[in-house]
C-alpha cells in the first residue's frame, strides 16, 4: 500500500513583508477571493489526476499568511482533497497563522472548516524585538492568540526566533521559559539567519546588523535544547521540538522524503521521482491556471542519485536520522553510491554520528556541525 500523501497549499498574500523573510509572499490591495478559490481547486485536481490511489495523511496551509484565507476557501480545499483522494482517519490539517487579532477572529471558523492544528508566527514576546522583526502584532496579541488557539484546536505550535543581535543568554532563557509555560505540544525555535535578498541582508552588508558569533549561538542552542528537553519537548529536527507523538507529521513527510503535492503560487512538490514548482507571482499563477488548468511552471525528472542525495540532506536533519534501506529502495541505488562509508566511520568514532544497521543519524554533539558533516558524508556526485 502506498504511503500517505502530504499536501501543501500556498497562500501567497501578506499584509506586509517582514525584513527577514525570503518566502514567496506578496502584498496586494485587493484579492479576488472567488477566483483564487477556483484556481487552487483546479491546481489540486491536476495533481490528483497524476497521483491516483493515494490517501492524504496531512494538509499544510502555508504562506504568505494563510490565516488571511477565507475559511470557506480552506473548507473547499479540504473537501476537494477528500473527494479526490480521501483523507486518513487521523489526518493532520495545519494552518500557519499570525497572532494579529483580526486573524485570530477567524480561528473558530477555521476550526469549523476542518483545521485541527495551527502554527502561530509569534517570533518574540518582546515589543522592541517585534518591531525590529517587522511583526505587526503586540506581545499581548501573541499571548491571546496562543490561548485562543489552545481553546479551539487540538494541536497548537508557535515559532520563536532567537540568536538575535545583542540577545543575552539570560534574556533568551527568560523568554523561552515563558514560552514553555504555555504548555503547547510543539515549538519551532529558529536561530536568526540572514537570508540573501532580504532587507536584513542589506543591513548586514552595510555593517548595521550583527548576529551572535558561532560560540555565542552555540551556547544559546545548548541552553534551548536543555530547557525544551526538561519541559518534555525534546528536539526531533534541528529547530523543531515536540512532545512524543506530537511531531508535525506534514514536515516529517518532507524530512523522510515521502511524496508531497504542492499547489498554489511558488509551491514545490516531490511526486513519483519528479520535482514540481508552481509559478511564483500570483498573477502568473492565476494566468497559468486559466491557460493550462494548473499553475505548474517546472516539472523535472530527478535522477536517482539526486533523489538519494536530497533524501540524505533532509533526513539527517532529524534526530532519528535516515533509514538507508528505505532510500535504497526508493532510489534504486546501493548506499555506497550516496554515502561515504569512511567518513561515517570516522565521524562515528568521534561520536558525531551514530550508525546502527540501516539507521544513520547525527548525534547531539554533531548537530551544530551539521553542514560540514553533510558535506563529508553525502556523496553528491
């Protein structure tokens, strides 16, 4: 029986653009909601025709700001996915939300539409930091959003960004303790990174923005792991923490290199050995759907070795690591083609990796060196 399918739905619109964000998000004065609902449903039908006989295990509404989506559009997409594929009995339906009160007012209707998990973009509980990050909500709105979500949705997660300019270890520990006190089953805790093409990248290039150096960032990371673990939310991926069984199943599908369909502007997908990408600009996406019945811009057959490499690069982000036998079966290659056994043995000897049978993982000691470990272990050609 085929593995459950993960479905990603991209809503591209935001009220404003955050200075650290490199996602496909756009600010528009008006959005023709009926036209967008029909375009997303047409795009969904195109994917379903190419992926018959599957069951949807998870749906993720990302963006942009999907909490700006009309709840009836969310309900229509969920209903169409159910009609085309069928939803798993325990389907996980996540929607990313901002804590602004205007969007929180939609939470009850989004829950009624079928959303059973929300991921709230809090980023910080400090008013100055929120302003620095270009966030449009207040500290009070963030707290109210989490409380409201906990009353309406079975599962709630929220994001925080740390390793910010001038952030002390003590200040972060206080902020994280406050976050853990909400008792959510999942937290995404990201170190601030300067992404190319963002306003922060421009400021950093001019010397007007400096983030903590490697040692300070490592201390912040270690403190984060210890506090989250003590609260019963151990790390299961580089930046994601969850109570046992409360991991984001949708994101696990990416990291475990399962098939996922991506619809909506700029959405990426991986299906049956192919990489798919939709038109990024909203107007181009809508025009593509009108012209072709779908928003696809690129559909590429991925060579077996590239698939194996992707599976390694994604899977080694997970605490559980990768199942080498599964990658061999999915890509039709022996592990010697994509794993440097000598490098693995050396890193295992240094206790930076763990290798037991088919299971290969990066250890706690190794996770801060993940990028260099990947470059040593994964044979990219």
